[in-house]
C-alpha cells in the first residue's frame, strides 16, 4: 500500500522562519553583529546578509558600523532593532493604578503614563482612561512610526481565545471584555491581546530579566491577591483555557478566612494585602503604601507588625515549597507586593521552604526579585503584541 509522504517546508516557509528567528534574536538581545547572528542562528554569512537586507528594507532593523573594535580587518556590520519606528502599546490594569506605555521593538520603554484606579472602576470606565493616555503619548510619535499591536496585562483570569476577563476578584471584574472596550476607544486597527499580569511578567523576566537562561521559572505576583506565571520547559504554562497559575487560590487552611473569590482558606488570605493588614491590626487600611508601612513598622521594632510579617513570610514559604515540589523550577521570582514581603521575611521564607521542600527539588532553585521591577508587566504585555510581528515579520 502506498504511503503518502509529508512534504517538507517550502522555501518561502523556511525564509519566513529565518526572518522571524533573526528579528526575534535582535529584539531580545539588542544590537548584534552579523558575525554573532551567523553563529547564534547557524546560518551562513550570505543568508544572514540577505535576511538582514529584507528586514532593513521593511524598516524593522538598521545596520551600521560598530564602534572601534581594536581588531584588524573589516568589522562586521551591527544589526539594531528600529525601536523608535516600530512599537507596541502596553497596558497594565492593577488594583490601585492604571499604566500605559509605548514600548519599542527591542523592549525599550519609550514613553509611559500612570494614573490612580478607584477600586470600583469597571472595564468600560477604565478603557477611556487608558485610551486617553495612549492618545497623549501618540502626539510625540514620529510620523513614519508603525504600531504593530497592543497588549494588556490584567490582575485576573483571562480567557485565552478572546481576552475576556472571566474573573478578577480583587478588581471586581466579571466577564469584562477589556480588549474590545479598548479597541473601541482607541479607534485604530491593531490587534489587542490580553493576558494575566503574572503570566506576562514571567514572560518578560524569562526573555530579558532575572530568568534569562532559565527554562523552568515561577513568577509569584502580589497585588491585593496573588497569582503566578509559570514557565516550564521554556514555554508559558497557562492551562487549557488560559486560567493556569491561580496559585493564590490554593486552599491551605480548611474552613479558613473567606477569600475575595468566595471560598475559604485560600493562600492569598494569609499572604495577600488583606491577610497581612489584618494580622498587623490595620484592617481598615489598604493599598501598597499600607503594606509598606507595616514592613517599616516591623523594621522599627513594632512587635505586632513583626509578628504579622514573620507569619506571612512563613505562609509564603509554605506555598512556595508546594510549588517547588510540583514544578521543580530553577528560579522563583517574587514580584509586586510579594517582592516587598519576600524582602521583609526572607529568613522565614527560606526556613519554611527548606523544611517543606523535597531535597532533590531544592538542589538548584534560586529565589530572586524581578530585574525589570514593576516594568515587567508592561514589557510582558508588549511582548504579547510583538508576537505576530516576530512570527512573520514581512506580513
């Protein structure tokens, strides 16, 4: 019986893949010589030259001579991303603030805006504010610049297929189409991609932050609630519908404190904003400044604040140990308010992790704070927007 042979990729498909690989490399690594590209991508010099010429002709990269190298002979041309000309808009919707940025190809934040967000603000009210920030930034954009898309980072469960925010207990959003609302307000024909804030922050730190070179990473993000972005085998792990990473809703206390999600005993009721402020006797306070005040009071010797911080740190280590045992990461990164808590209680976190973690899983794990800081969410949102361009640069 004859067996149908699967046709290999066409020359056009190979060229498209190579163009994407070259542009992605320059996007992530910045200015790179042709010689370095030849080695990194495993292509010959003439192919690298042709691909670079195509990308330069499309206005995506530029080429120039390097600064004095001190070496004899003709220097290799340097390929740079056209950061000022090719850009994406990025948004971060957080519990107490809204942020917008223009991010150039290559990951450079070119411009940004930030505003307070009332906690009862729905998506239909947030969209005009974010769009207004973009219109303000757009006034300084060069006339020949190209917007390739927009990305939105949201604290909540985001449906991958259409970007609908299914549930965000800390913002009060249920089935909110923030991407569609933004598209209407912006009035520009670009694709808007929505993702979970912890997931996109993990994406950014893996690509160009603290986790470069690590293919198994957990990024734990705190605002009022807690979530995680998970990189496994070099790929984002988001689950079937895109809802993976809701680690703040691991139940750690049977019949414990009621969570904003409606259930009891979730991990975030012990390490999130409400739990820490409750333990410190400051239940009426709220926001990151209130949390920082607790950490400051603990540093100054306030006994109740110290107890609250130690207790929260112990619970943080408890949950991290579970995640380390399940995913065996090389690195755990603490972002948002989890960064503040980790720095204030590192001894408790490490102690609980060492006592609860499996020795084999603990052998290589490192605990870190974000190299990109609070910009991780914005840069990660921009990466979502750049994906289509990097997959097929000339189309």
